[in-house]
C-alpha cells in the first residue's frame, strides 16, 4: 500500500486505527488520529502550560483516589 492510499483510507476511516483504537479520521504529522486524540494533540500544541496543569491535576486526583 502506498502512502497516498494510506492517507485516503485515513480520510475515510477505513482500516486505519488511532493510537486509542478508534477509527482514525485525521492524519497529522504522519500520525493517524481520531477526533478526540486530535483535539488533545492540538490542545497540547496551542496551550502547553494549560495542558500540563490539567495533566498534573488529573494525576493528583488519580493518586488521591488510590490512597
């Protein structure tokens, strides 16, 4: 399969999966992503400080939940 065929399949969501296991719809920086992972990736690029703060709060909640 050529690279162009892979991109066409990703656009259609056929046979290409995202890293989370869902059907990939968008190809960004040579990675096939679903809409949710694409939103997370863009959020990380556009607002790195805010993303880091949210990740830190999420990890603290997970630790508090375990303890």
